[in-house]
């Protein structure tokens, strides 16, 4: 019974970390969109900004989850990064009416999110 409750709390910690990551994502995308409005940014800068959003958000979520869990922080950070990627890509596929990204782009974002979450968990 106690083990089930302990696992249940880790799932809630993971969900809180995801929520925190998406709040950070929304905030940084809001700043990026404001900069796009006021400045004439190139597509290279915008692409770099989006990758920055992935890195920072997954890192912050992994850091949060790593702080809350006492053992295997890197693993929980990695799990956080993977779930962050899954939710972002599902939302992207639902909302994207044009052709989807290439498989290489998805793989790159998966690696970025996973490793950033794991790094956040390791540093926490």
C-alpha cells in the first residue's frame, strides 16, 4: 500500500513538473512573439528561439522533478523531458493543418527535450 502511494506521488510530481514546464514555455513564447512583432527577426533566429524554448522548458521541468524526488533524479528528469516532447508533439500534430515536420526534426526535438530534462534532474 505504501509503495503504491509513493509511486502515485511521483506521478503527481511529474504532472506538476509538466505544468510548470508549459507555463515556462508559454512565457518564453510570449516574449519571442513580442520580439517577432517589434523586430524583423530572420527565420534562423526564430528557429533558434524555439529550440531555446525546448531546452529551457524541459530543463526547468527536469530540475523541478529532480528536486522533488530523492532518488534517481536523472531518470525522473529524463522521463520529464520525454513526456514534455510527447505532449508538445501531439499538440503540434493536432493543430498543424499543413504538412508535418520531417522525422529528423522530431528526432532532434526529442533528443533536445530528453537531454535537457535529464540535465535538469542531474543538477537539482
